[in-house]
C-alpha cells in the first residue's frame, strides 16, 4: 500500500475540531479527487440562509404586498427572524418559514476540514491542497488504515509508537552487532599486520 495520507489511519475529518476517521465511502471519494463531503452541511445551511435572506429582503422591499397583503407581510417581518439570526429558528415560530415552505433550518458544524491527527499538516481552508493527500510521502506518523480496525486514534497511536520503538530497538541492536564485528575485524587485521611486521 502506498504510504500517503489517504491510506493513513490518522487522516481524519475534523467536525468542530473533533477528529473522526474518514469513512470508507469518504476515502473512496477522496481517492477519486472528490472532496465534496467536506463542508457539505455548511454549504446546505448557507444555501438555506441565502434563500431566507432573499425572501426577507423581498418582503422588506414590498415585493409580496399585492400577493400576500400588506398586513401579512408586516406580521412576517415583525415576527420573523431577521437575517443572520438563525440560532433559535424553527418552522413553528417563524411565519416566513411557514409561509414560504422552507424546510427546518439545516444544522451544520462550525468547522469541517481534513487535518492530520498529529497536526503535521493543517489542511483547514486549503481545499486546493486536498489532491496532495494522494501523493506518496515519508510521514513519520504513518499508520496504515488497514491496521486500524475498531481501534481508536489513541489505540492506533500506542500501537504505532510500539512498532516504531521495536523498529528502533532492532536497528540499535544491529548497529551494536555491526560495531562488534567491525571491532573484531579491525583487531584481527591489526594482529595479522603486527605478525607480518615481526616476521619480516
């Protein structure tokens, strides 16, 4: 498996700064250069707000006075939420939502972005860089997604550190053995050299 961010367990989608491993479907979309799932709820919410704001603006300008009657328009403007006041909005207490058949105000996270669990790379608000997630890299924190299973990020991290420590231990042991072998070879060569100089 190619060592790239999208093949790493720590490639996470952060919703309100809480990391969640990418789902298999999101991973497939990302590998096909489709990152539309990032910020999708925010875009839907923004579209709803734009539509509501346009209706409110049209009501304010009197565009619906003939169709609905001035009194009804005035009621909607007085009882309806003003633009950008969507926190407590519901179709039950907002006449504009009821009259124009808007669906319930769509919920969306404040933040929605991809970021490395270790924050080595921060892709927040850098949508143009998402394609680089497929490129091969030499990340020190790479942990194959295939090994994740049902483990949490913390579980993956502990296993990654354990594997890294074992790898470092093995390398250190081989270096010690190599050092001993080199020392023995040098000693033998020096001994042979001394013998040859004493016999000559």
